[in-house]
């Protein structure tokens, strides 16, 4: 199997961001080490580009006509290799060189079948989900039960605007009817893979240091009590440069902060 082409870029104009990524993809596809005509595209955009999601998909589909299937979603931040794009317009694309019989796209309007269709048996699935979807935990559990392994991986859409998902296909899927031509909000979508597709999934989380390292000096189970022998909350507020005298500002900052231990 040859390497999968990939590209990522940031630019304030969505069209230029797309062209920067396309230039990377085309250069790789011209190399003998990379797949020249992959059929499955995985696309992730930051929420700065959410309003242009349909334009992006249409543009990419026209520029890469052999890529017959697209799946992806939006995030406040996205990562690609050793680059993280956060709070800026950016997109990342991976083109997978798989045969149509090895995968199936699915969405709310074209759900994954509970039985084999045309010989395809879902073994595992890449799943994108809108966090505002009712009964989401149950839906994810049900989706896992539709796979042979019972294992799904992926993540939640995150956006300060439209929580868009991409699900557009013509080869590795049943036809996905949708008035917005493959871009929609809400529910679940993704790609199911057969057992023929070897893959490894890992959980990753980008981070940005905002303060010096602290030592946990007291804790109770999962609750930190002191850092550097000082009250943990006091240290957190200090590092975030907020104060409880302005509770709304402080709570908003705290809720958007992930702490690495």
C-alpha cells in the first residue's frame, strides 16, 4: 500500500486555503511513493471556515474528481502532524487509497446498515457527532453495535458557529441524498471500514503551555487540592490571569481550559 496524500494550511480566504492544500496533495500524488488516485477524502476545518463548508466541498470535489467520497467535520482547533491550528481559518485533508468495497460512508439520512450489504461487513468506524444531538451516548453505543468489533473512534464537532459535518459519497456508500450536497448539521456521520483495512487509532489532545510547571502537593482521588503547596484554585486563577471578583469572565476561562497532569 502506498502512502496516503495529506495537506493542511491556514489562510483568511477559504479559496486560497483550499489551493494551498491542493498544491500539497498534487505534489504528493505525483510522487511514486504516494497513491495517485485515492478515492476517500477525510476533511477537517476550523470553525472560521464553517460558513464556507459547502463552497469548500464543491471546490475540492471539482479539483479532485477521482475522490468520490468525503467525510469530516469542524473543530475550534484542528491538528495535522506537528502543526496545530487554533482560532484561525484552516483545513486539513487526508486522502485514503482504499477500494470502494472496503468502506462505507454513513449519515443520518443514509445510516449504516445492521446487516451486510453487497458483501460489506462493518468492522470498525470513524465517527463524527454533534454534541447537541439528543441521546448521543445511546446513539454512539448503537453505532458501535453495528460493527463487528464493537469499536468506534472519532470525535465531537466543535464550533462557535455552525457545527457542520461532511458526508458526500458515490462509491464507498449508498447515494447520500441531501439538499446541501454533503454538508449538514446534527446527528452522526462517518466512515465504516471492513476487516480488510488495517488501522491503528490513538487519542490525541493538543495543548499550549500558559504557565510554568507546577507540582501536585496534595490531592484527593481525582481532585487537586494544592499545587506547589498553594491552593490549587488560587494557582489556576493566577495562571489564567482571572479573578473571582469577575466570576463570569473567570468561569468562561476555566471552562475552556484543559489541564495536563
